[in-house]
C-alpha cells in the first residue's frame, strides 16, 4: 500500500501508537508535533491523508486545517478530546473531511481512513471532486447534487437522503464497480459495516424509482459476485 498518513499529534505516546498501528496495516507514516510543522509537512511532503489533532501547541488544529485548505485538498480527519457539537461543525466548515472524538477504537479510525482514501482515489480518477459537479445527466435522469434532487423525464423523484447519497456516489464515477463493503463504508458509515443486505435493499428501492423496468435496469447495474456500478447513457 503506497498511501502515506501524516499524524499531527502533540502527545508523543498517542503519536507513536498511531504510527505503529498504521505501519502494521502497510501505510507509510509521517509525524508532526505542532500545528505549524503539520501545515508545512501537509503542503510539502505530499501525504495521502492527514490526521490532525485540534489541541496543538502554537497553531491549533482548527487554524492548521484552515491553512492547509488554502492550497490543498488532501483528506483531513480531525482528532479531538472535545465533544462539543459546535467544534465538530466548525472543523468540518473549515474543510475537514471527517471528525473523530477521543477515545476512539483503532478499528473505527482505520475504517474512516480507508473510506476517505478510497473516496480520494475516486475523485482523482474522475478529474474532479464531488462538490465541483452540480448536475449529472444520464438518459432521462438528472441528478442535482447541490439541491439533493433527482428528476426523471422532468419530474422530481421522491427519494430519501440515503438513496440520494448512494446514487450520487455511484454516478460520480460511472462504470466503476463498487463492492457492497465499499458502499457501506462511504455511504452509510461505520456502524453498518458487515450488513451488506442494506445495500441490496436500497439499490432495489432506487431501481423502483428511476428505472423504467426495475427487473431490467439501465442505470444502476449489477456486476455479478462483485458489486454495483452506474451506467452513463
């Protein structure tokens, strides 16, 4: 695995534990112990993902995130002992991709890192991040990402948020096949890991809403024994 994780954490023991855990999974790691150094390494050392603690000496994690986002779209996961919802919202508004509160389980952190790295690979391969695409059109289906709206033959489709997120995730990378496990990690979150039936049920509901004949789909396709993909017509 070629991905490099930059760990910006001032508590040496935690930094070393994270380094050990990620190296064991095959990642390369870099470490910084203050915000300013973290920003410098994030911008100059080309990490695949940044784990950024909020409570850092000198420049805190919030300001560090803001500085990184001025010139880089590297995935960022904020690490913090704070449980205040306002802090979480502020971190995400500053450009963090995810947020995890200490104490966290290594499995949960690992799952979030893997999901973000996959999403980063997908948006890179399609040439643009999801937020830069306002609409996706395929045949008589139009997906408006900004409005969380789907239309078929000019009529608005009654669709749930989860159904929309799944459709958007597939449509942003047309013809790319995703396993059920990858879809669970990226669309549902980590509490659903292992329950792959959730994906099949939601796919069925989506087909009932956007396909002319759900038994013979044109948009949401199945690759037998592998997963699902979006067919760009």
